[in-house]
C-alpha cells in the first residue's frame, strides 16, 4: 500500500471514531446521571403509614423511573416528631408529612393545624377551606417568612374522637382523664379537666395497657382499629372535637428548589392522590368500624350538653385571633365558612 493511501485510510478511521464518540456522548452522560435521593419522615407509625403515605411514596418512586427515590421513615424513626421542623431546616431530613402543630413549626398559623377545635365537621371542609376560602395563600405567606422550609400543601385526615378505658357519657366524665392528644387540642380540652399527655407514638399502646393513659383523642375509629388501640381501650365517644385532622407536606427549601419542574409536578400529583385516597378510606372506615368493629362500645354525650363544648370553642377561637393579625384573618374565615355551611343546610350541616 502506498504511503498516501495509508494516511488517507487512517484519517477516515480517526474521523469515524471521533464521530462515534460525539454520537455516543449524550448516552454515556445520561447513564451516569445521579439519582436524587430524599428521606421523608411521616407522623404515622408503621401500620398507619401503610395507608396514609406509603402508597403515595411507592407510586412516586415507580413513576420517577430512577430519576428520584424517596426513602420513607415512620414516626420518630429518625427524628422525634417535635423536632422535625428544625431537622428539616438543617437538612437532616428532606421532607415531612405531619401537621404544623406537632412539629413545632415557628409560624403563627401552626395553631390551626391538626385538630383546631370545631374548625371542621367533615373531611371535605379542609380542602375547601384551603383551596376556596384563602387558607392556601395564608399558609404560603406564613412559611415564606421562615428560612429553610417550604410548605407544599395541606390535606384532610380523620376526625378527633375519644377512645377510652372507661366510658364517657357526660362532659364531666372528661375531668381527670389522662389523654394522648395534639398540642392545641390538648390546651382546649384542659378547659374540661382533661390532662393532656405527650408520648412517642409507639409508646401509646403500652401506656394504655398499663394505665398511664386513660385514653386518646388523636384519631377517629379507623385508626383505633388499624393501629391496635381498639385492642387496649373499650369505649368510643361518638362526639368529636373536630371533623378532620388538617395535615401538610413540607420540604427542605434547598432540596425542593433543586428539583426539576417535572419532579415537583410529580410529587404534587402524588400528594393529590394521597389526599384523595384518605378521603374515601377514612369515610369508609369511620362507618365500617362503628357498625362492624365489635371491639369498642359506642357512647355519646347528649347534644344539648355537648353544645357547651362547642360554645367554648368559639371563645377559644377569639383568644387565638388576638395572637396576630394573620390569626385573626384565619378565625374570621372559619367563622364565615361555618356560617355559610349552616345557611346551606343539609347535607353541609345538620344543626
């Protein structure tokens, strides 16, 4: 082979190799792309998490198709619930599913989360208040004033009823009862002699067995059966102090802002899916376990007597309204909403 022919073939080969490198470069880059990993802790223990969040996280991880994986941790598994907000700010964990009240969120509106007494009668009240009465914008404003944490949205859970070891058939029966409950709900119940007790979630069942607790005001009947509390209590009071728990999702701001828009959208869609699932799961469960559960005897306080508790809640609302102009705005929204529902009548309100 002549020298010039050899050099020509070598040149063509080099050009072809270079072209192949250029063509394959994007594939090589994509195959080495790092999976985004988050750690999310829920307020719920293992049995409850199976319903209130695990289906959401499993679906998100599947739909994310390897681009992102969320590791789910249960109540107090990585961080005590009361320290979750600060841990999220520091980046110790990336996201949280809980209520603002329990995680000690440093915003004035945190008092309205979880079970703010008589703020709702039904689970649909919560998304209605957030999406159509302005609470969403108020929460966004409040959390914009706090560095490091982004509030992602709220949803509804179950009502707040009493499961107890001894029966409650009158308001006076509440006096002296040591009850596991939420911070704001506990402060309200003190007005009727209840002794609020704070414990790690996983210790509640044993505390009920040993008598350290007389009962819980932490959930409706669905959770009582799902997590085992119906096995260590005997009575379920049908009167509740709130028709739905208001919980939220939060994320470390740096981690949230770093996500590409399609993964933010996917996470928001998964939240909506979880919110929808809980609507019908709790609606089913509250009726199912009352009628077929078989473990808890149902008791009731007469409506004429229970009205005093509802009236006291209005006084409690007015006291909370004095804490800040924003709290006053929320209380007024709750009053307007309640008036609208009563005026609308059945099925929005039956009394």
